[in-house]
C-alpha cells in the first residue's frame, strides 16, 4: 500500500507531501492543474526516463520519494533524484541502488494504468498471473516452480558429471596403461631395501664366507678358540670355588659367556657359512632392481611416491566408474522429473484454457456494463518453440519452465468488425483502465497486490456508466488500494478519500498544490465538478446525493 508520496522541485510541484489511506482515493482538479504530474512523478520513481524539464525553475534537484507497506517486503521507501546536470540517483530504504532494481521493486508495489504509463496489463508476461489467480492455481504454480528448481539443480549436477565422465573417458586408457606398468612390476613398500641388501650379500659371497670361517675359528673351532679357553677357565674357577666359595658364582657367568659365544658362532655359520655364489640369482635381482628403479623414476622419484601414485590411479578408476553410475542414476531421475513436470504442466494448461473461456465471458459482461460495448476479449495460448526444449509434443521440442508449457496473452477488440489484437495495440487509456477494473472484479485479490493508479479512467464515459465505474472502484477498494484521477463527480463522489490538485501563483511563479478534502470542502468540490461555474444550491443537493446514495446508479 502506498502510504506517503513526497515530491519536491518536480516540474510545477515545489514541495508536496501526500498521505494516502487504504481504500478508494479520488484525485480531482481543473484541466491543466497538474493532476497528471502525480502520475508522472510516480512513473519517474518507477524508473522511467526523466524529461529534460523535470527539475523546477530555480532548483537544482528534483526529488520523488514514496513510502509503502507490503506484507512480505515490510516498510519500503523508494527515492529517486534528478539533477539539472541530467544525473539521476536511486535509493531503496536510503541505500543506493540501480535504476533497474528500483524499477523492479516499484513494479511490485505500483500498477499505473494510463495512456502514457506502463500498466501490468500491457505486459503479456503478467497475463498468465491474472489467469492463474482467477483459476486458483497458486499451488500448481508453486509445484511447477519447484519442478523447475529441481530440474535446474539436477541439470547442473548432470552437466558437471558429464564433463567429469568425458574427462575420465579421455584419460582412461592412459590411467589403465600406467596401472598396467606398475602392476607388472608389482612393487612392495620395503622391496627396494631388501633387494639392495640381498644383492650386496651375493656380490660379496666369497668374502663373507671367508670372514665367517675365521670368526668360527676364533670363537669355537680354532686351536686357540675362545670357547676352549672359557672351558678351561671354568674348570679352574671350579677348583678355586672349592677353596673360596665366595667365587663360586663366577663359574655361572663364565658358562653364560660361553653359551653366548657358541650362539654367535652358530648364527654366523648359518647366515654366511654356505659360501654358495649364485650368479643367476644375482642377475635376476639386479634386473628386478633395474625395473623398480625405472618405475620409481617415472612415477614420483621414490618408492613411496610410486605406491601413492598407484593408489591414486586405482581410486581414479573407481571414481570414474562410480561417476558413470551416478550419471546414469541422475539421468533416470531427470527423465522421471520431466515426465511428472510435463504431466503437471499439461493438466495446468487444460485448467487454464477452461477457466479462460469463463473469464472471457465475465470480462465482456463487465466491459459492457462499464460502457465498452461490443467488446471482444480473448485469452490466447501458445506453446513456445525451443530447439533445446525438454517438452516433446507433435514431434517438436517446446519450452517447459515454472509457467508450464504455454504462455497466455490477452487480446481485445472494442470496435465491431475488428479482430482482437494485443492490448498495447488497441486499448486507449480509458478502455485499459476499465479493462483493469473488469479483471480486478473477476480475479480474487492477493495479499501482495500492488496499489492501482488509474489515469483517464473516465475518458469517454458519463452519467450512468460513470456511476458504474465509481461503484466498481469503491467495491474493489475493499481489498485493494485504488487511486483514480477523474473529473467526473459520479466517480469522485464514491471515493473514500478525496485529494484536490490546484494551480496557484506563489511569489510570482505558478505552482501545483495538493490538498486533502473532507466534509464541506469535499462537498463543494463535488458540486464544482457538477457546475460550469460557481455551484448552485441544486448542484450542492446533487453532490450530496452522489456522496450518500451510493447504490443508485441513475445519479
């Protein structure tokens, strides 16, 4: 809802602040007083191109600011400034914003209908919204939007997986070739060290054998072996112990030393005593070492790096296989989603087409009652060709999105014998306003509905029809904020609130002022609209009747 409009240095409006209320507000004033300047100011706030003479004389900056309340956006304050240098600045809740974003926000808050203004009716993209609210398809629209969101998420995942699978397939042979090279050698983590040790032993087999023989002689088998000396020492200690028992335990220690020496001799003999040199085994080991060294050099520079590389290649193979399986599952899920989505869209399309026929009848009836006789109103549907579309019908691809499969556009003819055309091509400002009233009457109100501003609503109507237009405005304003610029007393007399626009000379310059009228002031304004000059008593009586006999369409 529009709560406040502040306009400063905007053409003839020097400084005006208007408080708006819920319901139906009428703006009246003499021709040329500047009523349409308020529409121009709101259009400027909504992002339209600023006119060269928008800034008042003797001023440097024109400012238009509006405050709104919205069920989901909360309090919204939009402001736009335009300097004499031609520069414009936009603000949303006192924070700078772009003109495009300002226009997007304003479009959600204002629906301005006039010959000069952009109306929601002139945007074919909005026509489906009108129709779906009329048809009660809000849940279906949410489900369609959910399908599109889920599809886009799936498509992103599929695109990424397909990219990775393609990359894997390109590299698969190379990965398998590298693994084959590694597996043919089949290295183990400690193989390099054990190979080097065995090669060293084989290369020095004779030397090791000779050394081990000498060690054996020194320890156990030689004429002066330690084992024989320890044996003799043990016998001597046994004799001493008979004389001096305190030395008896030394015999045991000598026995332990002798056992240790004999064990050392045995292990050396087992390990080195054979002396068998095997040149074939040595060559085999050297070949294995050469293979391992070449593999290490090729895959990382160390055995640990080689083994890590092997694990990485194995993981990549497994990941590639799993990615292919995952891609298959996601493609199946996508196809299933497209099937559900397509059926939902087809069902919604059928409901729309049936409801559209009823809406057409209602709109034509309302337009006739509002003075637009011989009107033909149609809602036309069309599938949207798309070479990349996912919806298949009649052997062709069509677009499928959050709206469904088909778009809808309203067509209108107001003259007998003329075929209906898109609204922007046929409807005048007055006809467009009355068409909007007819649609608003047919379509249930929504919580976040924009404030409707109607300019030229009374063009081409008078008397009973004007009264009917006024009643429509009053009735519709029970659930919407409606603001109409009018010069007809039959319309203004039915308003809940009344604003008068006047032009006055202040300080030698012409300025436009806006005043709220109540009580006798408002009665006089209605009487003035009924009169060609100073209102008579008869004009006052008729004005009073217009304001009080709300149900009488004959006034």
